[in-house]
C-alpha cells in the first residue's frame, strides 16, 4: 500500500505516529542518547532549518501516548534538549520519541529504557 493510500484510509482517524505527516529537511540528524538509557534523562540533538515551535511526544510501542512536551519555540540551527522522561515512562522497555514542528514535519526514533 502506498503512503498516500494509507493516509486516505485513515483520514479522520487518530494515528499515534500520524502517518500522514512527513519527514523533511526541517528536522535533520535527530540523535537520542544515551540509548539504551539507564538514567532518568535523555538528550535530544537535532538541526532545525527554520524557526518554529516543536512538540515532543513519547509513545509506548502499542501506540499509547504517555507524555508530551509541547510548544517549544526554537531558532534555526543546532538544538540540544534534555528530556526528563521518568515522569512519562513507568518501566523499562522500548518507546518512541517523536518531534513534530508547527508546520507538520515529523521525525520518530526508537528509545530503549533499561
């Protein structure tokens, strides 16, 4: 199935990774570390090509949203953020971190908590 057909099929339905959003040049080189992680903080490093607001979401692999940090204004250039995730993540496992810009670009990375 093509991405376009998938988006048409889920129109009006909420998707936990929002498959109809796209990854573009707005967010580049997202690194999530340390990964695997044994602390309560994770560093997010990425490059923004333009000024925008971002939202960071944390999901279980089942798709359930377990936490978010939203509307963070960012200037263009290299971004270095620290996310304290223990308030979101109750136990060890594999999670997904997504960063979405105010204009709809999105990147998603897998994140392991030990």
